[in-house]
């Protein structure tokens, strides 16, 4: 039988890298490879257990790895082409860094002996990778391939989590790998908390002062919600989540924990004169700096830390509830669905209709403030679900994160609540969803403008002229979402009224053979 001589040998460096990744728990590779990654592409057919998923743009790959890692708690890998390929994925790696998501980025490089010639695609990969990587390494010798790969995965899994970038020169991928030690990855220790901090917080909440619990990270798990609700019921403490949590549980009778307001004036008012207990959250700061307003939303001397990000904030909250002898929360009555009258779509009606429609254990990737905020407010009455938000603020995250979540959790329905402008940054996600037959329901808020930019113009006291208006409007020409979806192989519906959206959501829940896009044309 004739063999394909282009395939790397069974013991090639590319095979070793993938074997090490698989042995350490990586089972998915979101890839946009190029010339210097061909041995790794070939090796994917020789290493069982690693599923390769093609993204048409690197930002789709990195965002999908973020969504996967948030839901699984295990890293996916990306496969990216040199420095420019990595650079195309940086925005969503920035978001993943802010979410502390474990990811292994595998980046091919020129042959080690070719780098000195400064070929056109040669770049400073390290300078590009460092700002979005908790760990970085470029393989120096073939003998280090296994150990370097394992080290990267262990670094990504180490508390509080983050991305690891491994650069592999193409000659090391091609060559037969020398004999080398193949140590197993050491499991990351289970998150813990500091008992002394629990004691300090216990003393604070017992003395009758106004207390705010600001929850993030593991405090927003189901256990964290319930423990925080017990504490609030026993002490009168007020509860907020971070404004943009990486992952939060919601609905199904869990305590209705509001997000800290986005604009600094409202956030400062919410925290004024309170002791702010940080449970898995960082000290709150304004998203942007505004003249005349403090960047710190609560004075430093008002902050008390119960648990830092990466620590077991949920268990710390449970221990605090035990110390307070806080009783269990009563089982709440089932929330009735919202009554939504017929009429034009508004952000509020969209939020309520989606809340009504969510099946149990759904995942909702939220990007865009127009309908995102009203949905999160309404979703307390929905079935139990998980919300993923744009923790880092770089737009173009919502669709890829939904894609990665659907790969991570095929048993759960995934929804992407997305604004039209930001969806264009990674619209190529639709093709990958269609190719992988992922039943993601995409709800595109079509208001044909950059709403947040228009709001910020007003906050800066700017009356927009013709050019400023043209930089914030998306209506000339308007996006043809059904045509765009069809071009990527995705069926689409259009809803302009509450009844049309209600019917579209019902149809979407019956559509399980692949993605479906619903354009929501707001009044």
C-alpha cells in the first residue's frame, strides 16, 4: 500500500506535543493553521482523543476556547499561525485573561534555523503573547517538547487560571522526537479559602454596619448563590455580582443577585457608606475614567476580602453562613412566566420573552448592552441557567464563546444574545457552528447603531455632527442578516414584534440539527 510521505513520523515532535496535550486533558483544538503548523495538522490524525475544529478567523478560535474553558474548567487548545495569526486572536485572548480561563495556545514558528533571515512572516511572538498569557514558552530543543507542553497546561490550570502560549518551531514538529521523559501533568490542587478571613468578615457583618457582598468567580456558582442568600437573609447584607462576571448561575429559584451598575455614578451610590466584602471579586473600579469621578467605586478602607479570585469563595461563603447560624433558604414558589403583550419589540420585551423560553440548564452568552441588561434583570425568573458575559470588554466575544460552550456542553442548549455591531467582528462563527452541527440559537439585536458609542458621546457632552453620527450608525446600508446567515449555511428568522419572537423562539427550541439565527428588529 502506498503511504503518504507528507505525514509526520509516528514519533515526530508534532505527535509528541499532541500526545502530551491529550494526556493532560486537552480534547479539543480550535484551529486556524498555516504553513508552519502543517506537521501538527497531520499529527491530529495520528493522535486519538483530540477533536480538531476549524475557525475561519483566529478570533473565533480564541473566543471558542474561552467559552469551552469557562464551561468545562479544562483547557481547549488553539492552533495559530505565527505572530500575525496570534495577533488576530488577541482581543478574545484579552477577554479570556480577564475571565481567568484556562487555554493552551499552540503557535507555530519558522524553522529554528530560518529565524535569523527575518522572513516576511517573522515577528516578535513573545511580545504579542505576553500581555494575554499567564505563561509563555518557546520550545528550545526537541527534547523539551513533552515537558514544555505539560508545563503550559499546568500553568493554565494553576489558580487563578489563565492562558498559556507554547511556540513550536516547525522543524521541531517535523523531526523525529528523541527519547524523553513523559511525566504526567500534576493535577491542580483543589481551591481553598482562608479561615482567618472568614473570622474577620464574621466580625464585620455582626456589628450592624451596612454591608455589601460583591460576588465574583466561584461565589457565583449555585452553592455560592445559596450561601450568599442565607447570609443576606440573616444579616440584611446587600448582594451584587461583578458587573461582567465570567460565569454566573441564574434563575431556577436562586437568589436574585443584581449586577453592580455599569456607570460609575450608580455604582458609587450603591456602595456608598457600606463595608464591601469581596467574595471572589476584585476591588470595583470604573470601566472608564471620567473627569470629576473617582476610579475606585468604593474607598480602599471600606473593602474587606473574604476570598480572592481563584480561591474557594463559595466554600468561604458557606463557612460564613455556618458561623452566622444562618438558616437554610425556603424553597421559593415557581415563578410564573412574564406576561408580554403583543406589540413592537423593545429591549425589555426581548429580555422577558427569552427568559420565558429558556429550557432548564441553558447557557446564554451575552454581549451587547441593548438587550443584555434587560435580559439579565428578567432572567431571575427563568429556569436554572448559566450566563457568560464579556469580562474583558473587547467586542466580538459573544458568538465564539457560545460556539465553545456548545462544544463543551453538547447536552445543554446554548443561546447567544448578541448586538448587531459586535456580531460582525466574529461573524465567521456561524460557519463553524453550521459545520459542527451545533444547535446554537443566535438572537441578534438589530438596532443598526453602536448604542454604547452614542451613549458615551452624550456623557462627554458632545452633540454629534454628521461625521460623528456616521461613525455610530450601521444603517447605510443595513446588514442583511438572513442573507449573511444563509451564506454561512445557517437558517434565519426575522422578528419585529413580540408575537413573532415568541414563535421564533418556539421554533428554535425544536430545531436541534444545527444553529439558527433570529434577527430581532427593534422598534
